[in-house]
């Protein structure tokens, strides 16, 4: 019997390649989201450090120029945090979309792999039937070649 060949092998290969591409896109979306998340953390940390520094320096004496600088820096950081939060929301949305695409690509691949398994099982059953037929034929021939010649009624 011929070697097993999945009839949709080319389609399965294309689906696997598409899934790999979507996985790379998912990794890129995750990386971008992580970068925004890190930057947001840095801004919040800097804002907290700024508030602590301002509180320490206020206890010494009030300097209007320094207060104006702290206020401007605080506003700048607050604006940056708002922008990064918007970017983070967008990155999360992109990440969710990439996850959905990855799930769908994996599902499409698994459907074809299940079909391949079924076709392989059918092929193996046909192979087993063919081998069994061959073995039955060998057994039949062996019985015929080893059987005793029939004795005639007149003793010849």
C-alpha cells in the first residue's frame, strides 16, 4: 500500500505558518504593552520621588522659584502619566486583539490536525485490512500446499 499522505497537507502547512506569524504579532503586542507599562511605572515613581523631595525642601524654607519648578514638573509628569495610561489602554486593546487572532489561528490548525489524525486512522485501518487479507491468502496457500492428496475410493 502507498505511504500515507494527508490530502490537505499544504493547507495545514499554511495554517501553521499563519499561526506562527500571529504568535510573533502577539509577542510584539505583549512587548509593546510591557514597554508602556514600564514607562508608566517610571513616571509614577518619578512623581512620587518629586513629591518626597518637595516635602523635604518645604520643611526647610519656601522658595517660590523652586515651588514653581516643582509645580511645572509635577504637571508635566501628570500629563505624561495620563498619556501613558491612554497608550497602555490602546496597547491592552491591541494585545487582546492579537490574543484572539492567536486563539483563532490555533483552533484552525487543530481542526486540520484532527482531520489528519482521522485520515491517518482510516489509512491504518485499510492497511491492517490489506495485511490481514495478505496473511489470510498466505495461510490458505500453505494449507493447500501441505494438505494430503485425496485418496480415491478404489485405493489408487
